[in-house]
């Protein structure tokens, strides 16, 4: 697995207003996630990071919602996302709205989220798509020091690889908002060319059983079953 940790600090925005066309991104994400909020259930939802805190989750089935982060005007708990002040398996759902895009060690953050999530808990991740107009902007030296090009951008396949290591099952993934300067992101382009959308969303659940069986264990289990059936037939 390619390492994702970096040593240089990443300056995270404290509001969507700090990003060019940030209001368009926020509205597009809220519209994309709207069908999923009623499907979530439980007691506690953690919205980790200032950008997560600003997304409208009023229709979520989880009533108690806590905004957690280091800096922001809408936070309920000021804490390091790497060291969440919550017990193991105490949270029903977590929202990481571009939180991974502005962290130096995404693996560590995902492990901490995995720690506080209950079994079968929900995890929603949003990021910028590197295969997009924003991704092209990152290769321009003049833009690399500006937002949002200074953020980290991950492909969905890479995120899914990380989630599979932690035994998360991806239920939904999408990309949209091809044209960031348009309020609706270029509706026709987003419908017909979603792969180059600037925004990426993944909805996953934490599973307690292996999603893929180990071939050696499968063969061992089959052999054990054959021996059991054979012994039963001989005794009869």
C-alpha cells in the first residue's frame, strides 16, 4: 500500500466560504447526501472537521449530532481528530467531509474513526477528485499554494483500498460537480461524465465479519466438513 503520511503541515479551511466556489461544493454535497440521511439510525453522529460541521444533516435519523474539530465557529467539541475524546464503539455514524483532504496522516484518522464506531456503524467520506479540473490545477505550480489545490486528493479506488483493510463495506460511491464554478456543476456533464466530477462521495459501513474469505481457510473448512460427513456416514 502506498504510504499517505506526509510531514509538512496542511492548512485546513475553517469554513466552506474559505474555498473558491465553496458554497457550490457545500450545496452539491448536501444534495448528494440527502437521500442517505434518513437511512442512518442510532444515537450519536460525529461530524469531524469544520467543513463537516457546516453540512446540513437535519434530516439524519441520528438525533444527537456532535461537531468535532480543532478550529471552527460551529464546533461543539474542540479536540484533535487523531485522538477523539470518545469511548470505543460509542458512535453510530461519522461524517468526514473533506477531512481526509486536509490531514497529514489519513490512515491514522481512519483508524481512530474505526475505533469509536460501533459494529455496523456508518462512515461517510467526501473528498476532491484528482481526475477532474481541480486535479489538473494541482499540476500547475502557480496554483499549488492556493485553495483548494493545496488539499490532498484521493481516487475512490485508493479510499476503498484503505476501507477494505479496516473491513468497511462500501455501499455507495459517486462523483459529480464537473464544473466547480457552476451552481449545479454543469448538470449535463455531471450526468454523462460523472467520472471527472470534482467532488467524490463514499458511503460505507463497518462490518464485523470478513468481506472476503481467505482461500486457505475456505479449503480447510471444506475439508473439515467432508471429514465430518464421512465419519457420520461410516458410523451409520
